[in-house]
């Protein structure tokens, strides 16, 4: 461990010396600042409608996570990380959203998904329903007036294609917000409903999240579904890891596409090789389930079998970009959150960089003239960046300053979590982190309050936007405004269409009839006058 630390410090000193030479000149700061302001002054508002929309969600990507991740990015390249940028931090418009639930100061991923995807704030752990629905109350979630629709449904009503990509289970809370309506975020399969409710939930009244994705609108119409969670779609059988009691939903998905779109190409894929071999320009529907549960962290994954978020995003865009009416795509970097819950700071930062790469690819594959890209987070985490570490000090390392107990501490730490800062003996001494292997990929960073899992934070989160109407996302606002802003930018209605094709035909016919009658009356009047 000490050898790697020494090597790191030598590199850091070299970087620091180069940075100091440049930054010690006042002209550097003045000219750099003027250049950025000049670019700002020339920004033109794009007020046209967005043909396409891509919403990126960094689950649990707090402001501290952004700061630490950009420093981590720079340090991986042996440059000054403090002045680095994540790809989306260069977007022209930024804002801040308030993340609380109707019933909670600190939010979870379910009520927030309902806000930023459906435009309505709700109760903790519920999805796609109003706050009249309490957690686990199946009967209350059934009436239509207690249900809300997502931007994916609005997009489909407007004739746009839709899709989702995530590194979590596709039935996890965030992606479920695009299609599900449920009183409990954990009702991901019919087996989950039985276990979570103690057998008391009426399965004939409420449907699990996976079933809704495959059989109900808007999920059944998604052109792209990529992520983990394969077990929630497979039936319990010999030699199967499936959890379902009722049916095989993968087979249901294949049959549905064949029945409704016989001439379209639909592919079910389960690994990276199958994804990379799929020609998206000749494919109409993709169901990619790359893991039994959540996908593996990049630092712990098998690169040969599991695709990256970047690869999934790129392929999703390539499939959707041939749609004549445009598309709405939701992409989640969901493992940032999962790592924070374990106080695995290194992995959380690495997953943030993976997320940044996916955004970068989306920017490269689309045009700012017709594609709105919005990047945000659902909630914060309790990780803090503190002490007075020197410039270029390892963001994942020690501050090299001593506290009152004559021991140093890590720059990153958590307010709560599974890694206690204090020992259990009567002296309540703090754990000496210098004796631990902080170079481990899954080193647990210290926390103040002992919990089995670290909690979310209640902080506001950042919003970054580029493309048509991206200026709508500046300022400080309620999180539900994001969904409504996207709808406005894309020119899609949040209301259900009130007329069907036959009604339109009748209205058009009636219009022609009225016009004909008007002409006939005029002719009669003319004839009367002439006589």
C-alpha cells in the first residue's frame, strides 16, 4: 500500500508544480474567466421544438459526488482534477431541483421518479400514483384518479418512439417510473408481491412491475429495454433462476411483438456479444436483460459478458434515431447509488465516470438543434468531502492532517453507513484508517452513525441541459417541473387524447357537410335575390 501511495504523491507533486507555474500568473485567471464569459455572452436560445429527448439520471449523484468524480477523473489521467469537467458539466444551462417527497424530507428513488418522469410528487416508495396512495395500499392505487402517466406515455400519444436503459434491474424504482403504477416499489415480480405483503395483497387487483412493463402501456410499446433483472421475467422451472409463478414474460414479449408487429424485427439478448452483434439499423425492438439482478459494478464486472452503460446507450440511440417522429429515451446510471449505500466511494465515483461517458456518446450521436438532453439526479447521498487536503491530494486518500486524537482521516466520509468510525470498546476510540487498505476497490469509507446501509441525503441536486428549450431548466425549482419542462420542449401533451381516428373523420365530414350547406344556402339566397 505504501509503495502505491508514494508513487501517487510523486505524480501529484509533478502535476501540482505544473499547475502552480501557470496559475501563479494572474493573467491565467483573468483570460480564462473572460474567455468563458465571452462564450456565455454568445449563447443563443434554441426555441424550436425538440424532436428527440434523452433524459439521463445519475441515481444518487449528489453535488459532492460530482465534485469528487471530476477530481478522480483528472487524477486518473495525472492532471489537475480540481479543474476537470464531467461531460455534462459543459452543458450551457444548469439548474437545481428540490427532491423531497410529499411525506418525506429525504426522498427515495420511487417518489422522485414519479416527480421527474410524471410531473407529480408522491409518497416515499410509491411509483406512478398520487400522494392519496399510501405505501402498500393496493386498493387505493387502482382508481384512475389516483394514477398518473409518465413522459413515455405522453411521447407515445404524440407518436414518438420510447425506450429505457439502466445498470440496475429494469424493474427497479427509477426505470419503473417510466411505465409502472404501484403502491410499492418492491413489487417487482408476483413473487415479490406475495412476500412483501405477507400474502395479503390481492394479486387480481394489482399487478407487479415486471408484468406492467411487458403487458401494459406504455411499457409494452417500448422499442428499447436494456438493463438487469432477468429473474423477474422468467418463470420458476427446473434449471431456471426465475422468480415468477405465473408465466415467462420474455416469451410473452416475443409473442406480443410477433402478433402486433409481424413484419418487425424483435430481439431478446442476454450478453455483451449479442448486443454488439445486433445491427440496430435493422432492428425494431430490443429486450436486453444482462443480469439476473442489478448489473455488476464496472470495477467488478466481466467486460467480455456484460456491456457498459456507454455501449447500451449508444446502441439504444442507434436503434431509435431512425424513428421519423423522434424519440424519448431514459438512461440511468443506477449503480452510483448502490455503491454509496455500501460506502464504496471509489466505485461510486467510477460509476459516475461511466455515466459521464454515456452522456458524451449521446452528445456525439445527436444534434443540439433537434435533441434535448437533460442530465440530473433523483436524490443526494450523505458522502462529504472535508478537511483541508492539499491541491492534487488523492481524493480517495487521507487528508494527511491530524485530528484531536492525533490520527488522520479520509477526505471522503459518510454521515451514516456500515463502516463505523468508532470502535465498540469503552474508550470509543476512532478507527485508525492508516492501518487499513484504502486502495481496495470496495474499501468501506468511514461513517459517523452505524447503519446496515447508508441513507440518501436530502440535498437539492443539479440539472444540466442542452438542446431545444434547454433554458427552461435554469433556476431552483420543484423536481416535478423537469417532466413538465421536457413535455413543453418536445411539444407533447400531458393529457390523454380525447379523440380517436373515427371521431376525427366524423368531425372532418361534419365540417365538409356544414360547408356544403352554407354554400347551398348562399346559392338559394342568390337565386331569390335574382328572381
